[in-house]
């Protein structure tokens, strides 16, 4: 009671009031501050290395694949031919790693505003940062908002792998950002954005979903389980220019052998469908 144990990192944030998650730490591997945010890399006791930005856990080696695979393959497998993909954010490289795996993807633009995050991850989290050096991937150190504004009907899929809606990520959850993404998509294009947890951030989740519905003819919300995120889950808001799309029914499926070749650990077509099976209380707030 009334104290946090020595040797533990504790994530506390107003986005999930009254609760927190703690990780037992063996060693602080890196601690610094970029132009945009504080960067911390921890060697944890049970979760591998962890990346923390502005005091919020972004990923741990033990469970990062759940988030990276789902935010990537849900939109990619909802599109019949996702050749050109844009990733906004995702400085750890994990989403780029997953997107580049997809056999139909030909080119990926990765736009990250904070070069320091990418350099730190290359050194300490190479298992994720490997995505940044994939031959399909072109990395741009730039403001994603401004980058998208210059693109018109250019991408099949846009994935926003942002941090939570504080600091430099705030603009990536606003309606004008989703509008810019819609204009940067080819006909029938799809967007997918990190969209919080419906347990402790229900208002934010609902507002984000309704913002997507205002901009796109079709909208959806899916989630995945991930132990080191608040509430153990994280959600994704999806929008499409195709009004007839059914996000929960993947148009591309992979056999078990193909999933093994792609080195998938979490995503399957069944998991894709299940990700859209939402509790009644959240469906009620979306109406």
C-alpha cells in the first residue's frame, strides 16, 4: 500500500485514471530526450526489452507481435490488392516489418517525425527495427500530417501507428487528419489507426470511431489482446472508401503453411473475424 516497489517501472497516465501497469526492470538500457519526447528503453525481468515514450509503454519484445500483426494484416487482408502502403508513425519498425511480409505489397512509405526513436530502436530493438531497412520500405523523417497532405489518390492502405493522443500524436486523432487520409487513398482504399482501449478510454474510442464514420462511407473497430497495454487490449479504427466492404470478412486468407512461412505468431483469418466481435456495451456506444 501507498508505495511502488524499487526496481519496477510504473506507467501512470491520465488517459487511464485510477490504474497503472508496472514492469520489473533488470536494467535501464537507454534514457534520453528527443526534440519531441522522452525515450526510455528497459531490459525487463519477464517481458524482454521495452520501449517507453513520455512514460507510456509502446511495446515489449514479449507481446509486440500481437499489435504489429493485427494493425497491419487486418487492413491489408481487407483489401483485394494492397500494393502501395503508407505507415504514419511506427518508429520502432514493427509495423513496417509486418506490412513488408504481405505478398501483395509492393512498396511501403514509412513516415516518422522522430528520427531519434528510430535510431534508438535500431540499436536496442533490432527485431522490430529490421522493418525500417526492408527493401520494400522507404523511410521519411517528416511530419505525417504534412506528408499526407501532398498525396492524392496514391495509397491502397494507410496505417497510423501512433502513440496515444498526447503530445506530438494529438493531430493524428482529429477529423481533418482522417479527411486528409481519405484524399490520399485510391478508390476503395482503407485506413487503419491505433484507437485506444474501450475499457478505460471508452469516450476516446467512441469519438474516434464516430469521427471515422463522418469521413468514410464504411467504418469498423477491431481489437487485439496485449498484456502490457492498459486493460490488456488495444483497438483499431478502420475506414474505407468502399461502402460495401465487410471488414470482418477478410478477402485474403492464408493457410497454416503460408502463415508459418510469413512467421506469423498471432494473426489468422479466424482471429481477424473474431477481432470485430465487440461487447454489447461498446456496440451500444457506437450507435
